[in-house]
């Protein structure tokens, strides 16, 4: 039975999973462990990861040599070809860390590395909503806005792993800030962006002496987050719903650009879009119909990610699977 190890390295926690392919070909997560990421301790973290990989293999009754490969999903920037993690903003002290070489030495199996957006694109392509497609875009729409690109049946990562940084595209000359740029795609379409949009609209109401359901005073503006706005939108609050309509309109602008440039069969969107599609999609769809080329729009579906809350586990396994096949 085919087995793979997946490693998800995050700023607050790490996860190690073991996946095994069943008789029908489906990959299933059979074992998993998570632990807090030690602050500024990359080598200690990688040693712990190697230890947990050995432990999961043992629990499954496997020798490490029976595992086909291991995959690492991690926030960028990184160098996937060299297996280097290059100072991600959420991993302080991870400066040019040779993650794949260190783990290959400890585990004795091939280890592959991809940034988290690419890893999620591989997961949805191999096991999720993009199965069987040749050309697709995966958008994170979570803490940030990034993309993973599958073009001509292959992962496209660009010259130095910087392809897919769509969150940096400027959609307006001013607006909420994301990826260090006001009015960016990430500024309008991310958890932080939704919070900023909500704060801007709330401030207007408060200055006019009007009541805001999710923010009682100007002193509370800094406490607004996407979760709070979502909760009030669920209760039918008009201002919270307006925030999501605005985010949806800018999502439509960004999607129209991707549809025109890349001509994909599908754009698959995760995280907030998956949970809040009812409020975002109607506004986004109207903009896409106006902005995108008709022939390109006609062949492109916009889909919520199919793997849901399990996408992080399958993303790391997908990196292992794809890397091993490409060898």
C-alpha cells in the first residue's frame, strides 16, 4: 500500500500526517500529530518533525523506507528547487534553512518543499475540486491572498518560486492594505482586508452618530476581525453584509484579470470563500460577467475548495506525491 508523509510548517503550529492510498486509489489521512512551533528554533523544529515522522510510521506498522516520500508545505518565500525556507514573515529565524536536506538526512527518504498556496493547488488538483483538469488556479483567500497555478498539467512556480503572488496586484489606488500595498487584491480579499473594510465603513457610520452592530465605539475599531463581521452578517446585519458585497466585487475584479490572462478551466477558492460564498459570489459573478472576455469566461468555473478544513493535511501530502512522481 502506497504511503506518504506530509509536513505543514506554520508560524504557530506544525502538523505531521501519514497518508495511505486505498485500493480504489483514494489517498486517506490515517495518522496525524500537531505541536506548537518553537519560537525562532528552526533546527529544533525540524528535529521534532523527523521524530514525529518516525513515530507515525511506527504507529502504522511501517519502516520509514516503506514510505515513498515526504512533502513540506510552508509559507514563502522559499526556494523549492534547493529546498530552502527563506525567512517567511511568520517564521522568525528561518533564514535560508535547508529543510529538505536536513529531513532527507534524518528520514532517508525523498523530501520535497512547496509554498502553501502551491501545495493547496496541488491538493485540489490531485484530490479535490480540480481533479482531472489541466489548467487551474487555486486562491487562498484566508489570512492573505495568494495563488497556486496548475498550467498544462504541471505546477507553475515561475523563475524563482514567486509566481502566483496575486495578492500584490493593485485593484485601486487606495483602500485597505494587504501585502504592503493599499488597494491590493489581498487588501480587499483576505481576513485582514475584510476587517479593514468593516472598520472603514463602521467609522463612517459612527462619525455620523449612527449605531454599528459589530462596533460600539471608535475605540473598538481595532478589535474588528473577519470572524466578528461574519457572525453579524449571519444575523442579517446590513453593514456586515455590505462589507462582504464590497469584498466580493473586488474578488470579481481580480478573478476577471486571472481569467483573461491565464484562460483556466477553473479557479478554486479556499478558506473564507468556502465558508462565505453565499455573500461573496453574487457580487463577484456580476463583475466577472462585465469584465472578463466572454470566450475565456465561458470555459472557466469558479469553485469552492472541496477539501475544506482538511486541505492543509492533503496539501503537504500532495507535495510529496507530486514531487515523487516528477523525479
